[in-house]
C-alpha cells in the first residue's frame, strides 16, 4: 500500500501497478544500479549515490551533463530551502488546488543531510552520471514516507527530478525497488512543484527520462543567483514571492469552471456556494 502526505489515506497498490514495477525494473530502459559516491553517504534510511545514465539517454545529448559539479554545503543550503511543493487537488474540484498553501519540500534534517552529502558525490560525478538520492521518514509504525529522485547539471541549470515524494510505503519489496531505482514512480504524484525565483517546471520533453510513466516531478533551477543570496533575486520576483506558472488560473476562470461543474451536476448546491465563497474571500 502507498499514499502521499501525512493527512492522506493510504492508497492501495494494485497487482497491476506492482507488476508494472517489476517490468520496469527488468526493462532494458531501467536505470543501471547505483554506485556509492562516497563511503559515508549511505545510511540505514537515506542515501546519495552516483548512477550511470541509461544508454537510451546517452544517445540524446553529447556530453549529457556538466559534471563534476562543485558547490559548497553553504551554497547548497539556499537551493534546497528554496524548493517548494503544493498538494494536488483531487476529483472535479482539483483546479482549486492552487489555493492551497505552498510548503517547503524538504525538512531541516533532510536539508542538513543533503548539504553534507551532495558536494561529496557531485565532485565524483562524470558527464554520464546522475546523482540519485533516497530519504525516509516514519509516518506510523506501519507506514514509511519515501522520497527518491535525482539531480544533474547542464550548463548553469541544476535539475531536480522526484521519482517519489512522501510516498507512504508499507511493503518492503516496494521500498527495495525504489531504493534500487530511485526514479521508478510508484504512483502518480499528489504534489506539484511551486516554482520560485529562478526556477521553472521541466517535463519529459526537456529531459532524458521521458520513458518513465507516470511522469516524475521535474524542476529546473538557475543555481548561481539563488546561491548568491536574496540580493541577487530579480526585481520581477522579489524574495519570498513566486512567479506565475502555466498551471495557474485566473479568478474569473476558476469561477467559470466552478459554475460549469455546478450546471453539469458534478457538485452540489452547498459545494458550489462554499467554493464560490472561498474564492471570493481570497480577493
């Protein structure tokens, strides 16, 4: 069973999904086994490692990545702290998810760990290597939240791919699968990146990982101005504010969509009134 977020109900992984996991792990497109990037970067419930790019990806870009890549722990910290996510809406009112508050993607403990380990592993990375990672947090005695993904650099852009984010795992076999292949997506994500200054959403069309299905979350960060501190943030995006994304809807669009759902009988009168009131209160 798997679920996202501490407040969500566990989602069952059907036999079809489990079979897809097995097929993906055995596929010729599967990511090759990870290699340790440093002797102390693997711990019981978390790791940072090197992982070679699959042959299908190497054929697309020459050279693929700007590795080795060197930032200090102090420079990594503002990058990691700047990454935000927002929980996706579900059902017919999913378009209202933009009203949910953004939250920092990584905990202070995760940021501290990655600040220590990423500089070591990136210093050893080659142009065809991904820097993959895995993090765990115990939600309950039975459920462990698993976050896995990868980093790579091209020119002045740092890319973050989240194969899984806060995915609640109860089956040891699923945990073992994503630990071997951190970019294997257990289920469609229930969170989206919220791009901040010098950040942009990326997609499979921009990456080497378009064969993954469901598509993982991907974020591109222009790292130099972010590591330079708040004074370097562009005037169009003051510190602490986020630029618009292609997924945002205007208030008028939301109200029209809400009315359409009500007209089509997809939401009740009470739901319509409540959501309309919530939208108008945001003015």
